[in-house]
């Protein structure tokens, strides 16, 4: 079993748009599209049995470019969008909004579980984690006792998920058992990828983050 989580490329346009497919204009021409194409080339020899994506255009366009030469369908996960700001603040005078941002920025992390700026950390966890586990269960990967119990056909599955830095960070933290905290423990660069392999112990498959060497060894 293997799970690959990929952040979108550098975006362009409306960050909240959920476009029709094929997606155009959600990645910047000068950076985002090139990043997605480079990712496609880097993963050309990787097999993916399932591909999932955030509904937001920048993630979905990245997924379409990376998966373009493959027969695997891209399934939309409607809950896998990024942190949601408080849209009501768009009507607040800029001076008031700047003061709110300053106060939030000056606060200790422990005081920012939930602020007026938008969605709280636990809100995101509740939005993302339960439905993700349900979708994994639907393809034969059942969450049990801190790991997964796969059905026989699912033991060798390779799954790729295209999303956002914050939402993917929450998934990695949950899967690896990292304690919840308002400051994320993982940072994804544009088209950054986290690869989780699953190791079996007494019928339970536990995810492990693969940390690759920075060089190619000949031995």
C-alpha cells in the first residue's frame, strides 16, 4: 500500500473556484503549469490505482496535468478544499481587518485554535478526516487501531491525492499520529509530495513517511 499526497502548483485567478473540466487558467503559466508538468515527468513510472483531488481549480488542474497520460479517473473529494476564511470579513473596513489580522498574528499559537479570521483547526479536522476515511474504506482500506486493515485486493493499492498545503498537512498529521496543533507540523511546497508507505504488523498496516536522500547513491 502506498499513499502519495501532492500539493497543487502555483495558482492563478480565483482561489475559490471549482471549475468544470478540463480545467484552464487556475495555474500560473510561468510557474504553476511548469511545476505540474515537471511533477508528471518525475512520476511517469509510478502506477496509481486511484487518484483523488480537491474541487478547487489549482489542485484539479495539477491533477489533470499529472494524470494526463494515464487511464486512472480523477475523483473529486468535495471536502478537501483549503482553510476557509471568514467571508463576512470581506465587508469589513480594511483598517479594522488589518487590526484583526495584527491581533491574530501577535497571539500565542495556543490561543488560535479558533479565531474570527475563519475556520479553526478542529473545524478543518472534522471536515476532512472522517469523510476521507470513508472514501478510503470504499476502496477497501479500512481505518482500524491506528492503522488500516485492507481488503485482500487493496493490499497493493497505490493512491494519489491532490490538494492544498493545509488540508494535506492535516491528513499527514492524522495518519502519522502527530498531535493536533494550530501551527502545522508539515509544510508542502508547490507540487511538493509526501509519500506514505504502509508496513504490516499482525494484520494492521501502519503508514510511514518516506524521507528520501538528497542525492543519488551508486551503492
